[in-house]
């Protein structure tokens, strides 16, 4: 056996030892060291964090919705309006306006930069960026709002480094959100009132226009009330027709009893006169020219 062949087993052992060392270093770098650092940080360095949680639901007057089956369904249930206001409140809580109010009242930028807070959780401790936009990003990590669309209940969570601060921020956000909802409700009521007042004005204008049109029609056509006038004229025609029928009956009776009776001639004249009056009245109601029907349709 040559010398090179005698060194092969030793070389294999060294390779295995080198691989084991590499595995041990990798295990130390990826498991042991991070676990140790995490234990040191969370056990000895990390500041205590307190979470204040509250649940709320928004109830508001309904907005007018579009016509149709879906619009009627949403308006009847009040679902559309409630969800709209819930989302509006959620956006407001995480907005710059809410943060500005909190910062002006509670000096959040100073509270979150206190030295007792560990450097990882402290505001502007690592990047030294203490601008309002940086504070907004930090604030949005400390405050969260989640909406359950099934129950319409929102959950507000605020984390801070003292229980008192977490509670105060949570309560102040709820107060500001309630004020926002009241303002939106008041604007909605005012919009409804303005809409109703506008509809009333439109109806009054149309009523005046209709009254003026009727008055102009009566003056132009010399008609006071077409319905009443036509009823009166038809009543007159009815009476004349009754008289005409009675006259015809008398003439028939006299001709059957006494054909030579002198009253037949006078009754015949009366019959013709009644017929002419009936025709004239009917012409005034529904004839051509200046009849009542032509005036109404004209």
C-alpha cells in the first residue's frame, strides 16, 4: 500500500471534523445566538407594553340611497350608512388629524421618547427621525382598529409603555370619534332638511304655475270650470229631452184618439222647438267651433 493510500482515512476524518465545525457555527449563528439575544432583550432590556382595548359600534341616521331593489334593501336595513360611518371613524383614528390632536394635548412625541423606553421601541431612537411623518408611522404601529363587518363592531387597541397612557389615548380617541360621528349625523340631518325644503319649493312653484295656467285658460276660453259647466249643460239637455219625449207622447196619443185635433199642430211646433234647443245645447258642449270640448282640448 502506498503512502498516499495510507493518508486517505486520516483525510476523511479531518473532512468530517471540518463539516461538523461548520454545522456547529451555523447552528450557533442561526439558533443559539439569536435565541440568546432575544432572551437577553425580552428578559432584561425590553420595556413593558400595556394594551388598552375597547369595542364600539356606530349608529347613525340613514342617508338617502339610490332607487331600486338593492337601494331599498340597504336603506331598510341601515347597513350601508353604518358601514360607511364605521370606515370613516376607522380612517380618522389612524389619521394625521387625530394624531395632531393627541400630540397637542398629551405630547406623544415626548412620551414615546422617554429614556426609560428601550431603544428598539423608543421613538426616533434608531434612525433619529423625529418628524411628524415619522411620528405618524410610529403612532400607526401603536394604534390599530379592526372592523367586524358581520356584527358591525369595531375593536380599538392602543399600546403604550404605561397603563395610564394607553387608557388615556384610547378614551380620547373614542371621544374624538364620537364627536366626528355626531358631526356627520348633524350634516346628514341638515342635508335631509335642505333636500325636503328644496322639494317643497319646487312643489310650490309648480302649484303656482298650474294655478296661473288654469287662470289663463279660463280667461282665454271664457270658461270658469269646464267640469261644472258641462255638467250643468248636460242637465239642461236632459230636461229638454224629457220635455221632448212628453210632447211626442202627447202627439201620438192625440193622433190615435182624435186625428183632427187642433192641438196636434201646436204640439208639433213645440216638438221642433225642443229639438232645436237640444241640438244647440249639444253643439255648445261637444260640437265644432266654440264648443266647450274644443275649448278644453284647445
